[in-house]
């Protein structure tokens, strides 16, 4: 359905004069001008998903995770200076995209496993971000003052690192800062309904109430 909608927009814009809207600017950009339709639509859908689902699900994780670990919520409420670090650990704990596929560019051996150039690899960020050898025995918890929270891989790594990482961190930080100013607490009043997907690690519904502390 999403692809059908964007295909219609593509057909309206491709081969036409540049207009001041996102799709026209992308079609006429140096980086995307030579892309075929399917590659262009793939990039466009990735842009929409990357800027919407992931941050929205991480914001839901703020409510769900802090309610699940009330001692950590109290620690954060008592010391809002922990917000920047808490944001990192919430993103680590949530990991809004569970995995990403990559293609090996050369033969190598990793942990005794032979990988050949051209092999397709699924990198499970969700697993890496709960690695006890990196984050300790409490890796399955949110710890708002975790000293190495920034070591998470929720945004990927290297040249594939999420270009919107800083914006996502800012949005979640502003949410927590505004909640702190208002002494606002989000209380979960029912079990979350999860998105039925192995790629997007998210929520379809989370019932909550708002209170003061």
C-alpha cells in the first residue's frame, strides 16, 4: 500500500521540472538522480520509516521501560542530569530495529565461522545490545546511569550508522526534559501490544495514564 502510494507520487514528479517538495528534490538530487524506480522507492520508504517508527517506538519504550524498572525511574526523577545517559540506555534496551542485513566484501573468519565475500549476514543489534559480556549481568534492564550506555549498536556502525541518530536522541531527550519540568509520570496500566514483525521492534498499543510525582 505504501509502495503503491509513493509510486503514484514518483510518476507525478519524474521527468518534470523541479518543485519545492521532498520527492521532487530527491529525484533531482545528485545522489538519487540516477536511481531506478525501485531503488528510489526503497530509499524513500526507508527515510519515512527511519524518521517515524523507530523514534516513536523508542518514545513508547520510555514509558514502558521506566514503568518496568521503577527504581531507575525514581533515580531519573530525582536527578534529571541523568537524562542524556538514560536516553542512551533506553535506546539500547529498546533497539528499535532488531537487525540489519549486510553483504561481506571479503573472505574472513569471525569467531571460528568462515564468511565468504558475497555472503549475506544478519546483524542482530537486539542481541548485541543485551550482551552480558559488554553491559554486565543486568543487560536486560534499563540502568539510567549505566557507565557504558553509549556502546550500544542500535544506530548501526561505521558508514551505515543512522544519519538521524542525533535527531532521535534530541527528540527523546526533549520528551524526558519536558516531563521532568512538569514532574510528569507515565504509568502503564496494561500489557503492551507488540508489532508482529522481526525487523521493527516496536509497539502497536500501550495503555497508560498520566500522573504527577
